[in-house]
DNA sequence: GCCTAGGTCCCGTCT
DNA sequence: AGACGGGGCCTAGGC
C-alpha cells in the first residue's frame, strides 16, 4: 500500500487516469476516497456484506464483490453474475466513508424516497480510482423514431390514412398517434417498437373507449408493431380492434 | 506489464483473488482474458468506443470507460454517471477478444434476439481479474410478500373479507387476489407495493369487467396500495372502483 | 421457447 | 416536486 502525501494526492487527481491501491490500509484509503469521490469513479474489490433499507429491505451476505462508486452518487454492488447489481443506489445519493474495527464502512443515503445502504468491507483486495468520461451515446430505433417515420409516411399503416396528432392527451393517458382514415373515421394508433403485449392492448382499449364516448363518429383502434403476442391478439380482436404489422427499417 | 508464463497463469487462476495489470500490452493480455473469461470477472479501464446493433442500434464515442465482463457472459460499459451502463449485453452472451492494430477488440454476441457489441480499446489503463462470489441476497418487501400478508389477514382490506384465490387467471391477465366480502360479493383486488398509478387502475378495470360479464353476482374492484396517484384515483372512481390504503409494516 | 408481470425498476419529460 | 410511460429495459416464473 502506498501512503498518500499531498504530492501523491495531486498526482492522483491531475496525473494519470487511474490509480491502483493493492491491499490498502482502510484508514489511509478513506482519506483518498473522501477527496476523490466527487470527481473520480471508485472501484473496490472487497470481501463485504451489505444492508439495504428503503422501498424494500435486503441483506447481502459476506462475499467477494465489486463495488462501484460514481461522482454523481451512484453506488453499485456487483457479483459474478447478472447484468443487474445485487444492491445499488441511484444518482444523487450521498456517500460517506468511515473506519470501524479494521473495516471500511461505506454508507449511502438518499431522500425521496428515503433509502440507505451500509456496506462493511472486511478485506480490501484492490481499489482503483479513475476519472472517466461521460455521455457520447447516440441511439437509434426508439418508439419516438418509429412515430416520426409513420407520421411522415402514414401509408405504412394503411392507404388514405392521415395523421392528425401525435402524443394526443386524453384523461386516460397519451395516444401515440391519432389519425383519420379514408372514410373519415378517427383512428387511434398505439405503437410498439418490439412485441406488442397485453398492456399495449389495454392502453389502446381505454383510448378508444374515451374517443368513442366523446367523438361523434366512428372510432377505430390499431396496434402497430413488428410483432404481437398471441394473447394480446386474442384480446385485441375481442374488443374489435386491429393489428398492423409495421417493421421499421 | 507482467508477461504471463504458464506459472503466472496458474497463480492467476488459483492464487490471489485479484490480479492487476497496469498499462498491459493488448496482445499479451488477450491470452490471459481468453483463459479467465469463464471463471473470473474482468474489469477494464480503457479509452474505447463501442458499437451496438440489435433490437436498436447505438454508437458510443471514444472516451474513458469502465468495462466489466462477467463469467456468465454479462458485459457492462460504464461511464462516470448513472446507474445504468451506457452499453451492455445480458447474461448468456458470448464474448471474444482479439487484437487489431494496437487495440484490444472485444466482441459480444447473443442470439434471440440477435445482438452484438463491438468495443475497440485504444488504450488500456488498468485491467483487473477477480474471482467474485455470487448470490447471498435476501429481499423483503415485495408485492408477493404483501399478497401473503393480506392472504393471512384479509381484514387489512376490510372486515368480513375472505380470500378465495391468489393469482387467479383470467383471459385478461392475472388477478392478484380474488375474495368474497361479507355480503357475498366478489372482490377483485389489485395490489401495488408502491404508488398505484393509472396502469394499476386499467388492470383492475379489465378484471372487473371480465368477472362482471361471467360471474352472476355483484363484483367489486379494489386497489390496495400505500398510496395512489391523483389521476389514478379519479379514474378509479369514474369506474366505480375502490381504493384501500394498505401499508405493510 | 413464448408470454406475463414485477422491479429498491431507471430514466426522460412534462406539468 | 409528482406523474406518466418507454426501455436494447432485466429477471423470475409458468406453460
């Protein structure tokens, strides 16, 4: 373990991207972590246990894990499996480090909702601090994009269709697309970029119900998606609604 | 950077929990990663970019990031913000490492759905390999638990209520709890462990509609939750349904 | 494998 | 702030 002088600290913040601490002494490490927590991502390999209390409550038994602390307040505890952390705290949480009986204690608090995680690190194997970048991601293929494409080219749904409104507000929620067909009937369209399931049908049903109760003309309802589940299709038909296979790109 | 002999490799797999490689040579590192990817969590701090194509499509610009590869096939790319990885691949994906023009290439593939990530690591700052534990989490406070508690003590909803069935299947989905009140009326109960929102109301509405159309007796619908949103409450009443505040513990 | 529904969902967006 | 709905959602459980 390297003892941190002021020079070491300056190097850590302004020097290399990463700094590695192998088997560090918890007491000495805490001083480093306190300084770097607002600017660096802290990565800790440790033998630890954890307690969470908030919207739910959990206990994580003692084991070897990977703890990640981000400058935005995010806390993640990962083990050897799964995309999801075993425990976590979202951005905006407040983290504090302390020492107790040879162990490093990590505490993360947040409010609204009030939640807390307490981690006890019994053994610190490796700790890495690093300045990391952020952002730079551009994503294509969202439902929003799908709406834009159909908006520009309503014949993807059917010939003669005209889009009247997007994100039309009703007391029952937002309608993805509202149109008018060749015969002047109102067409409520619910988009799904993936497989349309029962929920999508529910959404459509209530929008159609709403417009049928207010608009004084015929109202159709269409789910537009690349695929629809068997049950969803069944319910859809039971309500006299329609499905249109739409595959973008 | 430490060149890995066979002995070094044996030490890496059976020896210490963590092994650290600072500024490793990509070519040499690849040999290590290929051996350890099925047993160790691999953590890479690198200057990298990434391309994803599958259900959607994305580009991640060149930047400093933390890459995590788990033995179950999980891949995570984190930056300095957010609980969510910028890019990822879920468990079961197949990872391969290769070398190109001074860079480490990481490729992760999966099928159903067919998805792929390609990462180019231009600079490797630090790489850590570690055997981590798994599991050991016990969680309390789920909706399932809530159902169990109410099942045992239906008076939490109202006096005289009797639970008839849990997870009752209908063509419109699963009803959390089905009961009978003191007056012999059928009671459909939808549980939410957090705030009940519009969606919860829709679920309930569909179930109640179904039972009203099939059961030859009066049917009530109740949302049981610690809280309900304003709009949800409005719609609930519009449908003649009820809300019961239930706070477990 | 498909499908359903929950989640300490997270996250953006809008009121 | 609350509230609503998407997400490359993920994950567990049923069939």
